[in-house]
């Protein structure tokens, strides 16, 4: 037990898909063979998810409520839950008497926002005090946490604030396809204005260190351009000439390996990454990185009308603690029905284990 990392998993929005996804993920015995998971959330939500899992799949998992991580059993079949006691059971709609559980139908609300925010604060505190070796987060609603008075644009900014981190970036990953972002949750117009040499260089450095944290000794870094054809020598924009290339030149002078030595056109950089040209790609804005990752990781079965895969994860690089996350939303429209896909959470747990193990060896 002592050799396995302790992974703190936040439940996410209590009225979203987090509780049932957590239940599904921890039905996998192999997770307990590689780590000691503990869930931070509410008993009311997790117990309802347990009952749904039992009804739909005959799940035999039980929930062990704890007040401190030291009380955890870390035994497969029993989910250790650090119960925050923030969501009254009567606020969770009960459709277990129906033949098939129905979605909650609640959506973003102040109660869910406050609870999910407090789960995040708690797991950050546990990691900062070395009680857990890594943190994994389920989906939250940005609208809900703002309704509760916590004005953040997402997990990344919350983690940065409560760890006192100034230089950080988001990394999305699906198997060996990885991207980090120069900017994320801003308008496209503002995103273009944020493509500056200092920030691009900062992201190249963080990407390089992030790959090393995964055990890649000499990372191959790809850097996407901003404009079509990387600006075509200034015909379609000058950001590549004035901001991106100088950042690449300085990074290479520091010994960072950028095989192409220049920005790569955005319409080919991801095909090259999938072909093994790069270990990670620095992208210039949110959707430039998110779209290819989700095209690769999200697979919808149109014949059966459901998602066969919702894969891919989100890691915040540059923090003093480890944070991996699912790369999907709260799924309010389906939450409570027991049909959520756990693959992204399993992937996030896998990444957290890898990062925690490598940090222990460093």
C-alpha cells in the first residue's frame, strides 16, 4: 500500500455526471492495483450513484465515509469517501422506483456550484500538505460556481490561485497526442492579442518540463502557427514573424528540441503529431487544441445513439501539485441516469499515477 500513490478524486458537480462516472471508474479493480484512490465529495450524491449502479449493472460496491484520509481503507469494493456534507439528500431527485433511472434535470445551480468549488479547495489543500500524491477532478459547471459567488473561468484558474502559481498552462492529452495552450478561456479576438513572445516561450518551456515529468527524456516540441499557412511570410498576419519565431529561437538556444525550428501550419501540425513527429504541440488558443483532441477522443455511435468513447484528459502544468482531469463537461442532460462514460476519468487517473510515480523517483 505504501508504494502506491494516493490519488484524491473530486466528485465534480453533485448534479452532474461526476458521481456516476466515479462509481463506474472505481468498479475497475486494476485501479486499486496501481493506486490508492480517495473521493472528495458528498455521501448523498455518491450513495445515489451507488444505488443507480446497483440497479443498472448489479454493482456490489459500498461506500466508506471518512473524515480524514488516514481513515481510508484503500480496498477494492469499498469506495473511500471524504464526505463534505454539503448536499442534502432531499435535494437529489429520486427516480429509482422507475424501471429506468431518469436524469436529474437540475442543471447549473448555486448549491452544486458551492459544493463542487469546496471539493476542489479541499483536494488542493490535501495535495499541498502532501496528504495525497496527486489530484484528479471530475467536471464542474463554470456557470454554477459563478452563481455561488466564486468568479473563476474554470478548474485551471482555481488551482493556480490556491497554489499561488503565476506561470501555468493547460495540457490536453489523448494517448500520445498532447497539446498545451497559449490561451484558453478568452474570446477568439482576445486570444489573438495574447500571442506574444513571452507567453509562447513560457508555454514551450512548460511543455518541455511537462513531457519530462512523464518520463520523456528529450521531448520533441511542435509549435503551431496562428494564421493560415503560418501567415505566408506576412501576407495573412505577422504574429509568426514577430512573436512566435523569436520565442522558438530563444527556446532552442536554451536547448529545447523543436525539430522544425519554426512554427508549423495549424492544418498539418496535428497529423504530424499523430505520426510521431512531436511529443507535444504548443497551440495558440483554446479551440486550436481542443478540436483535434476531441475529434480523436470523442466517438459517437450514430446507429446506437450514444457515445462509444469520451476519452482524453486535461493536465494543468506548472503547478507545485499534480492535477489531471476529465476532458468533458457535466452532462447535465443525462446526469443521474447512470449512462455516463467513465473512460476520460480512467485516463485521468492513469496520467495522475504516472506523474505521481515519476515525481517520487525524481
